[in-house]
């Protein structure tokens, strides 16, 4: 294969020079005006007077913040799936199907040709930062391996399809670049994950893989599969992909997986880089070392707003942008995009590290949710799962908490542990039935969860830890949080707190099994 890295290096020099000269506020102001001019003739643009807006302040006074549900109900649902000149000019050709909305199992995020192009440019920026750190790189001398979703889409209407965002990205790659991407189309189409990773694993061993990208939990599972396919059962990626330079990860927090990645990368010269690619747009990526924040894409079809988290419930919360947002403050992130989203609340909370260059860290979600492995369960889905499972066995749930148990050596799959206090002792077989119904309900409500549980491959089934009567009250009391103003945490994202609860349950008098 022709090594195109020298061409990439020429592009990288020009791009780095432009980024070094970039004025964040001026860049974002110009980006917003480009979006408004492009969408001025749409129904949304006409309703909000885009043609008369001249600056950020005027825009924020005319366009309110909206959640997905608000966009869906008012603007997308009436014409769905044929959205033509609604919030973006022309017909929306793709929708990224993603879970995480309170109104149903799936939300559909518009993906335009302009958004696909923006995502490709962002991917090149990732390589630009890699080359800046590795001047001797030959990353374009081999293939880039995207461990993503299926490229098999569901046709919603003539010229309109829905599918996984990574699948949409794969089919949107220009012809000249397709030979440098792995897996090939016939393998990318597979939706059976167990079969897919087996066939992709075998095929990848015959390729010169230079870059691997994916969600940390999925990549680790794939690495385990790769080891199973080989006679020497090595736990070092260098033995499978000797020229690997870059491991790109995103979608879920990396820290719980860092130690296992370090083991797999032992002896390799590959570096890891974090990315922040939401369904709504490619927002940021690591341009420096781990823990130094992610550099925002300011000139690539997105305009960002920052809303103080404690003001989200207000009628008119304060809305900052890169020109006046303050580093160190926890903000809810909103964006406007070249896919026809305007002041759209992404659902993530972020903290700016610095404004010039604009660099942030993702700090969490605006509502309690569980996404340790990319499953994106939201609170209402978890509540529904617990309720339906309890109804199935005819038992009341007094209280519960749930947290993630991460993969460990010898146990490559992670999963969820539900600590549940029932109103009565469970009879033989009821715990297993409760877990099965909970698992089935969550898969029905949430496509991402279903994908991670499909064929019992990605995540382990829910583990139920029974807590005897009074356990949660005693635990809250022990923590000095007993009383009407203190609530039992439903989703526990703190590993130490979850471990404390589990230990307490196991030692509390008359604990469940």
C-alpha cells in the first residue's frame, strides 16, 4: 500500500499553523453566522428570524434552548422521516439512531452531508495532533481499524435511512480513503456482534493495522477475542499489530479501563488519544497528554453554548459562549450545528480547562444515567426496568441503587450490579426471574443496551444483590445522610461509594443472598 503519510504531514503543517493563529471568539462568532445564513430559508430559520441576526447576543435572544424532546415534538416529528427544509436546507439523508430519551427507546439525530464532512475533518485533526507528537509517524502506511457499529441501515423513506453513527461515518468515507479503512464493507455490514468480531479478528491479522478506534469496553472485548483466535494467546497488541501507532478511544470514561489498556499496549509504541464524538457532532479531541483536556473543534460546523448547571431549571438561564465562558465552571453544553440543531442541549456537562485554545473536560450528564460501557441508560428506563421486573414476581421494591462493575483480568466482560431491597423476602427462583425481566425490559427500552447485551457478548447480565429490610436506611444513617432531604443514590458512578454499599449489604444483619 502506498504510504500517504508525507501528504498528511504537509496538511498537518498547514492545519497546525491555522490552529495556532486561531482566535476562539472570532472563529466561533463567524461559525455561528455561517450556520444562520445557510439555514435562513428553512422553516426553523424563518420562524426565528435568522436573516436579521448579526451577533451572538441577538441569536441567544431569538432562539431558546431546546432538548431533544422539544425539537422532536415541535419540529421533527410532524414530518418525520422526510425532513426537507425543516431545520436544515434540503432532505436529511441519514438519522443516527441513539438511545437515551425519556419519550421512547430511540432518538433520531439528523446527519447531513455537511455534518459527515465535518466529522471527517475532525478525524483528520486527530491525526494532525498525532503527527505533531510523533514526527516520525507512518500512520498512513497501513490501515485504520474502526471497531464500530453495523453499516446495515433501516430505510425510513425514499432516500432516508437510519442506523448507527459509526456505520454512517463508514459509508460516508470518500472513495480514495476506503482502501485505507478496515473492516471492509462485507464485514462492516454484519450485525451479529459475536460473529462480527470473530470474522473481523481473523481478517485483521492479515492487515497492517496502524490505528485502532472504538469504545474502550468494546475494544477490550475484541482484544480478548483476538487472543482466543491465536495459538500463542498473547496479551500484547504488538504481537498482532506490530506497526500499531494509535489507539483512539471515546464514548465512555477511560479511567476504569486504563490499567487493562496499559497491559495490552506493553511493548508497543502506540499512543492513546481520547475523542469526544457525540451523535450531534464531533466536539473535541486530545491534542496534548492524558488529563490535559480535549481541544474543541471551533471552525468545523458547530457553535457552542455553556449553561451553568445549577441554572438549567430556570426559565431563562444564563447562556455563555466561548467568548465569555469561564474555566473551572461546570456547564451544561448546548450546540448549534450544520445538521440543523440550534441551541440544542446535548445532555453532557463539561468544564473548560482554558479558552485559548479552547479545551474542555467532560464531567458528566445533566440527568442521572448509566453509561459505563456505552449503554446510555437514563433514569426513567432504569426505573421502568425495576418496576416491571418487580411486578413480574409480585414483589415491591423498597429501594435500590445500581452501579457498574468493570472488566478485570480473567473476567473480560463488565456489567451492572443492582442492590435491591424488597418489601418481602424473595422465594426460590424469584431473584433469577427478576434479573431476567429487568434485562429484557432494559433491552426493549434502549437500543444501545440491547446492542451491548446481544448474544450475551458485550456485557454480563444484571447481577442482583439482595439487601435485607432496613439496609438502605441504615447505610444512609451511617453516612450521615438519613432524612427527608437526602435521597438514596439511584445510579452510583463513584467506585468507592458503590464498594462501600456492597460491603455494607454483605455485613448488615439478616442480609439477602
